[in-house]
C-alpha cells in the first residue's frame, strides 16, 4: 500500500478505488479480471497500478 500512497500518477479518487479493490481480494486465492472493462471504467494508469500491486502482494 505504501507504493500506492506514493504514486504521483494516481489521483486521490483512483487511489481510494485501488485500495478498496485490493482489500476486497485480500482473502481470495484466485480471481479473474476483465481488464478491458476495467480500462474503460478506470483508465490505463489505474489498471497498470492495480495489476502491479497484485504482483507485489504475491506470497
């Protein structure tokens, strides 16, 4: 979450949505994402950051 907080490319609203989205997935082992739909709604920067955050959180 520190990386998200310090990312200058994200607006406050994008940051809030990103944190909420990641918290929903905390206890899930698998999930399928429709990245094209996410890009339409949130934009490319948000989707890149979201997927990058998932990679960092892998155990």
